């Protein structure tokens, strides 16, 4: 890869983002990478209307990673207020094309997310992860994220998030900045 950049997503990126995210998390294409959820969930990971709503949220952005003119990574970021009233950045939908995984793109997107958090005065970054995703949790732990002990329910009956094959939940992870 020659020329790479990270930039905020635009409305014109929605179709490509939809294809990227779904290819990295679900179906046979996702099995080429290590981030697949195909054994846990059927259906889609996102759709164009959900991505459009994310982009229209004034507290959120989707950062994209482009290399050689192709969008091959993204991460969703949303500024929130925690229980103490402090700003925190929620990180979700970290995605790298299955064919480009293990090349450091995820690390670069995480570093960009941390920079956004610092620029916005956030005290931490939080995320939710399916606890069955042991390799992914270990990857986040190597980057300073820790399980908080908090769990949240998975939307088991909402096909916009996929169709669970097994009972699922989320653990909350956090990195204090």
C-alpha cells in the first residue's frame, strides 16, 4: 500500500462502508480475517440506514482508513457523558477488510480514535465486546483496555444487529486516557 489516510466518513461513503463492515464481520468473506462473528451471528452487521443515522448524529463520527483510493477500514466514535458527568468517547464498529488485517490498520485507527478523544477532552474510551471473542478482547487488552465488570444485554430480537446463533451479551471495556 502506497498512499494511506484517515479521514471522517461522508454521506458518499455509506454504500462502501456497508459492504466493508458486513464483509469483515459476517458471512464467508469474514472468515478470511480473524475478526469474524460468523460463528456467533447470522444476518448483517449493519445497513445503510443505520450508517446514515450514525453520520447524522452530531456527537459522532466514523473515521475511515483509505489506502490507494480504497476504503479498507473504519471506526465509529461517539462522545458521551458518563455517570460522573465527564466526557467519554464510545468506540465501536472497528473494521478492517479481511484481506488487509494484520497490517497495522486497526492500530492506526485506534491511535486516531485516542487522538480524537484527547482533542475532545474525554477522560476515557469505552467499548462493548461480545465476551466469546477472546482473541479480540486480548487484542484490546494489549492496547490498554480493561474489562470494567459491567455487562450489557445483546439486542437478541433486533435483526439490525444480526441473528444470534447462541445467547449473547456484551462486556464493557475501557481505557483511561
